C-alpha cells in the first residue's frame, strides 16, 4: 500500500511494528553494544517501545504530534543509558512541526526528521556526523528527504527509500570510525572496527517506517560479521 503520506493509523502501526523489530533485533543490538558499550541497547529499546505501545493504546483521538510526543516521553522515561534521552528528544522535538496534523507528507517528514535530529544534537553534546553515533545514520537520512522536497519527481515513498538507504550507508560507515561521544568514546581507538549500536537502531527504525508503508513489519538481522556489519536480514 505505497502511499504519499503517513496517516494517524499508519503511524500507530509503525510504532507497534517498531516494537516487533526491536524485539527481533534485541540480541543483535545488545551484541553491538557489548562490543563498545555496556550491552544494554537491545534490552533498552525493547523496554522503551513496549511502553510506547502501552501508552499509545490509551490515547484518545490522537494526531501525529500527540503520537510522536507520547513516543518521545515514553522512551525518555523507560530507556536507560544515553539512548533514552537521545531518542526521547528525537521524537519530542520531531512532534513539534507535526502538532495537530492528521497526516505527514514529504515536507512534514523532512521537518520532523530535521527537528528530531536537532533535538538529539542539542543534548548529545552537539554530536556531528563522523563521531560514531546515531547522528551518522540520521543526518544523511534528513539530507536525503530534504533534497526530495522540491523535486516533484520524487514521491513520498521514494524519499523515504532514499532516507533509509542513506541511513544504512551512514550506519555502515560507523565501523571504521573512532567513537567521540558517549561511553564508546572511552575506548578510543579500540572502538574502531565495530558498528555503532545507536546508528544501527536508527537505521532499523527508519526501515520499519518504510516496511510498514509497504505492508510489512520490518527486518531482523539474522547474520552479522565480527565487526557487527549486517550480512543477512530477513522480514519478520
Ligand atoms: Mg548501552
């Protein structure tokens, strides 16, 4: 059901599918975090999106803004480590340009992703691309959607596909980087050769948005390399 906008019902579905995808990749994300962090990213994301599902189910007559704000508040409250505040801020700030809206078009998507990324950067010690964080996946995704805004030849779905591809490329590029932010930065050069867990969950969440709009749930990484790179992924 490729679409040119995300409705309230589709957004609720995306969030519920995000929980399924985090569950399916819990061990993978935790493995990545064990390499350069404290081995809790998968567990944290599952806990966070479980609360998201719970809270969203009790909203009455939600709009895009209230959904995204509720997602952010739930993640802020339930996800431990740095990921809670960062993802919390992403959705809370991302909710601002979509307040009162009942659907998201291509332009809204760009605005929400950009506002979310800025939210992360304000509390993430001003993280910029190249520092081995979720910003490495999100920044190129934002750029991809922004580039599509004034190009009528690029549909909503194409823009989202480009964003997801860009996030995946950005995620892969974190492998050779030295971590400059967060717990992984304490490792210095030993952080080289490991894919960043936050960039990976960011990619998976964008991919889930795309997959949901294509009538699927999302992907499970079923095989990965010693550097954490994805070798095989399958639809759940
Ligand atoms: Mg951690």
